[in-house]
């Protein structure tokens, strides 16, 4: 008898508000900030301006949720550039190339978010 695989449960919670806040932060590498232009208007202009958009790059699998698991990267450093997260093949090689611990960095950004919301415990 064959069974369907049981999906792995999410380990951490999702937080769309955190991801929205993170996209307002500058790219961690080049300090590019997201333009204050509606996304549909940007897409109508063409792909050149899309490189200025900041994305929430998950440092672990999305299965781990959003909380303490994402950093702000522009599209060039997240997906498309030679030394981007996806072109380098993920966290280990990205961290080595940029000399950073992205897990620690993700924790730091989540702490900043909690401070911004006034929820950080001192």
C-alpha cells in the first residue's frame, strides 16, 4: 500500500508584516533602497528598475518561516548578479564570499523590526 508523503511542519511562524518592513530596508550589500513606486508601475516601466527593488531573502528554507529567517537584498544580490545568493548556490557559499553569517544577520534584522514595533524586550 502506497502512502502520500507527510509534509514537514513549519518550524517557525510566518510574519508578512516583518517581510514588508524588511523590504523597506536597504540592501545589506550595496545599500540600495526600494523606490517608493507602486509595484505595478515599476513592472510597466521594465526590468531595469526592478534591480532597485529590495527583496526579503530567506536564509534557511522557507519551511522555517519568516521570523529571524530573512535579510534584505536587492534583486541583483538576491537572484541575478554574479555573486548573488542564488547564483552562488545558497547560504554557505554566499556567507563565505561576503564574509558574513547570514543567520546572525537575520536575527539582528528581526530584533531591529521588534524595536521598530516597540516590542523588543530589553
